[in-house]
């Protein structure tokens, strides 16, 4: 009797266990239903979801659309974190991620959903809080992008440079094209650098915008449900000396022609003043202007001749005129007859004897001139920290073309910054790379760089430095008004490059170069007259101000 009761009890337990297994096995997988819910919430198509305690699915669709109308158009990512079943109820935790846009900012949060098994179907319970944490009925979400405070461009003294300069650049609203080219970092209407340093270092200066997501009720009451604070842009400290920059700008202010002044510290390559006159119409003449350097280029030619075997005392012929490969070259109209004939290379340099240097071009190749130019820092690959042009020389010229280049005519082009770099290199005794960003690494002697001509720049030797300084001191003796200001260590040179205008008028592009102590300065005036010494007067006033 007892055994029969035990067997009956085991049978009942087995039957109940089988029924339980059959019941669970016949019901749909709650995890699959939770995944369907997540996909529907992400896409906005909720018509396939069964709801309890809510209006029809189409109404839920509309509610979701209204709630998310102020958020980016892209769909969020919604995934099932957990789905815990207890009998006929499953608690679901959903993880949401919204890409709020530029800059790439993700708003992540979790919501909870309850699903109930009704007649073999998992039915979700509707609530606004299913869309966002603690979201109340009637609230709508919106994302607001906040601009970051822009960094400032600072002078060497750490103070903001308030007055805009061409090389420092301008700031304005980003166009659609700028936004497209930014790869998503900028949106149209953002403040962005449009030119100069402001543009070159815009990523550093502009910072990172922030985002807020706000929930707004019917009565206009708002609350912030997510915040990513903007990251202010970092200041850009330059090497510019504000006092010298102002002096340079003031001296050029009355010059109606295109003009520029560049001051550089030879020991470091730091740019102290980079000013362009109003005649340039806003162009940074100082750093991107392309002009024939005239006889100032004979610094480069002299180095190439020294390397060919000439010395500063070598005798060279200075004739009234010379013809090279059918092209005639003549000295300037004011050249003194007493300085013609067999003269030293030093005299030819100091007097700017065109025929002596043009005739000596037969000793050199294009590669010789390019190598000399690069040794003196006149390189097409600027490392100045902003968009700049230093200089360019031709490759593959004939004898006549090379004769023209020897005296800074023909196809050679330089900027005032380029010639300031040449002078600074002679002053420093090592190849100078100009720079304007104070925190950038100091780069000197960018040598052993091979160009298209096969020319390789090598450092100046001590003998070459001594020789070039001797030439420039001899030239400085012809500018006593400058020597009186700064003393016997002055290295200086003046020069002109003739330009024939469209109406046949011949005008002079005037250059004045001076170096003293740890300062090298170049002044350029596009249409000047060496007789009126406009550029020289500007130079004298600047050196006087720099001396304090």
C-alpha cells in the first residue's frame, strides 16, 4: 500500500514537471521579443510591437516622432542589455546611444521596459520613460550645440594681439564648403579661421563645442537631461613682439605702394615683426609676396661663387655692359664709371655691379645656385608655422637665364620673409628656419635636402660665413645713415629690381636689408625710387625704434 502511494506521488511530480517544460517551451522567446522591441524603438517603426496600457501602435509611433523631433535625424542605437524573465513577465533593460553630431558626442542612457506574456504573445507596457529616463507625458527632447570659447593669438609677451594683421589672419562664419572640407569637425555657421594663423591653427584655437539635451514640457518648462560642456580653444602664442609689430605697421601705413617689413631673430629664427602695408589690399605681402629680389640676391650668387673657388678678393670684370648668350646686361644708370674695370668681388658686391655677376654665371649651374639658396634658408619648403612662401629658383635655364638669376632677375622669385631668412642665416652663421609659433620646436640647418635640380643644401662653413659677412659689411659702408644708428657690426644691402609696366614705364622694386646684433630686418617697397630712399628711411626709423 505504501509502495503504491510512493509510485503515485512520483508519477504526479513527473507529470507536473513535463507540463511545466511543455508550457515554457511553447511560449515565445522573451529575448527575441525584447530584440524586436529594441529595433522598433531605434527605427521608429513600432507597428509590429504589441502594447498594453497604451493607444494603438500608430499613436505610439507619432509620440516617439514628436519626442525625438529635436534630436539629430540619424537613428539611435538601441540594444538589449538584459532580459530577465519571471514566470509570465520579463524585465528588459535597454541601452540607448545617440550620435549628437559635430563634434562627435554620444548621449548614452538606459531605460526599462516590462513585457507580459498574454495569450502566447509578449506584450510591452507603454510609458514615455521607455524613450528616455524619467520622461514625462508631453515632454519633447531637443539637442542644442554650444560654441566653445575661441583661443586667442598671443604675442611674445603673452598678451592677446587685438589688432588684426594679414599674417595673423581673420575669423568668420564657416561656409558650407569649409564645413564639407573639415570632415565633420565644423558645421556651417561656426566661427572658424579664414586666413593666416587663425586658419592654419584653427583646430587648436576653436576648441570643441558642447551639447545639451533638454526636455521641454507643454508649458515651456525645461530641464537638462544631458550635458557635454564645451572645451575652450587653446591660445596660440607667437614670437611676435607687439611693440615692434606696431612700429612696423605704423611706418608702412603711409606707403601707398605695396610694401612689407619683416624682422627676425637670427639666433632662433623667431619672427618679431611681420607687417604688410595697406597698398597690398590685405594680402600678407611680407610672407606670400613673390617678387624679383634684384641685386640683394647676389648674397646667394656670391656664396655659389665662393664655393666655385673665388675669394672675396678675387678680381672680376665690371664692364658697362655684357652680353650672355645673346642677352645684354648693363649696370644701372647711376653706376659710377670709377668702379668699372677689373675690381674685387667685394667691390662688385658692394657696388652692385650687374655685369660682374651676370658674367660670372658661366662658372655655375642651376644646381649650384639652388644649393646656395637652400644653405641660406631660401627654401620652397617653409617651416614657418603658417602658409608662407620663401623663394623659388628655375631649373633647366640656359646661360642667359642663369645670368639673369645671378642678379635677381629672370625667373627667380622671393618674398620679403625669404630675403630676411637669407640675411638672418648670414648673421647667425647657420641655416635659419623662420618660425612664428612660440612653442614650435626650433629648427636650424634644414640641410641635405635634395631638390628637383639634384642640388643638396649643406651648412655654411665658418670661412663662408666670414666671407659673406665681409661682403655685407662692405655694402653697409655705403649706408652711413644706418651705420650711425647701430654701429660697426652692421650688415646691410640695398637693391632694386626693374619692372616694366603694361604702359612701358620702368619702375623700381626697392629692397633694403640690415642686420645688427640678434636682429635681421628687410624692408620692401614694390614701386619705389632708390633716389628717394623710401625703403631705407623706413629701415632707419625701425632700427632706431628697435634700439629703444
